[in-house]
C-alpha cells in the first residue's frame, strides 16, 4: 500500500492501491473529485484549509481523511513546523481512514502531526 500525489490534470490510476493525496486550490477541488473513480473516493486525502468543507459535504466526503497542515518553508527550503507556546508539539492534525499513515509519514520530513 502506497501513497500517490497526482499532478494537476493527471488521471488517478485505477490500479493504484493506497492514499491519493489532494492539495489543490479550492476552486480546483471539484475537478479532482470528478476525475477520481467513485470506488476510490474514500482514498482521497485532502490537504486543504477548512474552507473546503462545503464541497466535501456536497460530495458526501466530509468523513474523508483531511490534513490541516501548519508548516512553512524557510529561507533554506526546509519544512518547518509551526509551533506555539501552548502547542510546542506543532499544530498539524489529521483525521480519517488514512490519518495514521499521514502521522507516520510526516516525521520523515521532520514534521509532527496529531
């Protein structure tokens, strides 16, 4: 089981098994969903802000895996967790079918997730 991040406009392979990571502007989200084979809908992992909730509700995908990511890229092109005094462990969180896989994968990039 793997993970796939299709490039814009690229079809989602029907023979691929695993999570399909979606990180597109909100106005492109419906196109990605429309391009996904219906039997793979529950494998979509949405890396967007909560503003996509209306689209997910309309498409009956509100229970899909979602990642609310809080990290940035520093001047040296390194990924850096966003932390606060209250949340020194980082703010990125996830939920859903593929949530545990996301939690396992992010430390490879020195990022944390809860």
